[in-house]
C-alpha cells in the first residue's frame, strides 16, 4: 500500500473518531449553557464532515479503480 493511501485511511479514521466525540462535547456545551462553544463545535463538525467525505471519496475511488493497494515500489 502506498504511504499516501495509508495516510488517507488513517486521517479518515481519526476524523471519524473526532466526529463521534463531538457529539459528547456538544452535549456538554449545552448542559453548561455555553452557546458559543456549541456554535464552534457545530462549525467544526460541519468542516470535519466535509473533509471526511472528501477522504472517503478518495479512498473508495482508488479502490474502485484498483489503485488502492500495494505497488511494485512498496
């Protein structure tokens, strides 16, 4: 597997973990009555979802083309 493919996959996993954690953080902000924190977390969630989708599309696109795997150089 190319390092680039591994890196995309690794980043995708980390973004998805962070998105999962954001739900708890948003609940904490609401409980603490910190609307600005909630707004910041909503914006962050929106951006992370956008980049997560781009990474997912890149990984699945490479897989469909048969280019997601090992090469002669690896």
